[in-house]
C-alpha cells in the first residue's frame, strides 16, 4: 500500500491553515482544536461576516452576528479550548503565508480554489506540504489531496512506498474551477441536508490525522449520504496515471 509522505510533520515545524470558515470549515476548525497539539499553530482565513442564515448550519451563534467569520470563530474556539488561534479577515489571495505545511480548503467556488492553488504553489514549491480540498452539494461531497502542479512522485524505502508529490486538487478535478460563486453559501441552501457539513468535516479531520501520522493512503474521498456510501480512491501509480493522463517519476531512497 502507498501512503502520503508526512515529512512536513516529522521533520519540520508546521502549521495548519483553514481557508473558508463557513459550513464545513467551521466544524473542521473545532475538530482540529481537539486533534492538534497546542504547539501546532492553527490559522483561520475568511473575509465574510456572520449572517442570520448562517446560524442554522454553520458553527456560529447569535452573539456572532455581524462579526467577521474568521475572527469570531478564532475568538470563540480560543476561549473554549484554551489555545492560541490566528486568523485573517483578508481573502487567501492577500493573506500572507508563513511556514504553512497543511492547507485545508473549505471553499465553494472556482475562483477561491484558483487563489488557493496560486498561493500554495508560489509559497511552497518543492517544500513538504499538502493541500486538502473539501467541497459538497446537498447530500454528497468530495475531498481531494495534492501538492504539486502536474507532478506525481513516490519513493521506496525499508518502511514502504510513499507519495511525496501528487497533482493539485484543481488538476485532479478541473471542473471545480468552473464552479461559480453564489450569493448564498452552499451551507445555506434550503434543500441541503442538515448534516452534510458535519459529515464532511469529520472526514477532513480524519484525513489530517492520517497525513500527520503518515498513514493516509487516499488521493480522493467521495461521500454520498443518500446511498450511505463512502468511496475512497487510493493513491496508486495506476490511479495517479489515470488522473494525470501521463506517467510519473519514481525515486528510490
């Protein structure tokens, strides 16, 4: 079995950034407060404000109304879990990136994903880092994991085979870049299932846990609540070649 390289967590100081603090991102942030050691910095990015309609399906409360989402969430979770949480009220295209090694995208449109891809690639280059992208519809969703433009590489060692380079989520699913921004967030659509955001958040947290531990073997995950089905797509040479439409490089270590 192939796993995804976890050098970012074992060899370097790293931080986790969540881009998008609405339907899924807000619940991911709370789950990571429980999962991550307090010395791992957590950064929340979202320029939007909390509105009344957000209270039904997002991780906010009446006292947060009118506040900036990233600031309100960081403040509340910091008090609740007694840990420092940084936040940015700028869009990701303008948010400075430090030594981030794990970026979690919880946005619902193509332009936002394009901005994440641009900042991620210009900041990290060949550094050990991963981008976990989550998106959902009414009762279904997907998670994509990657870190390089048009690249897939793995290495072999006594501990087994591990991918340290996989194509960016936006290359795995280019159709996501065509998703248009909406006035009402996907978390606020009236006919959206009431538990899809929490379900997706739980899966994102599990992906993060496995990435840190070096046991994540997925490149994609698909959830369908209507069918009660979770479909993983394993990171294998065959799967990656099919996604990229070309061969990749193997590096021995």
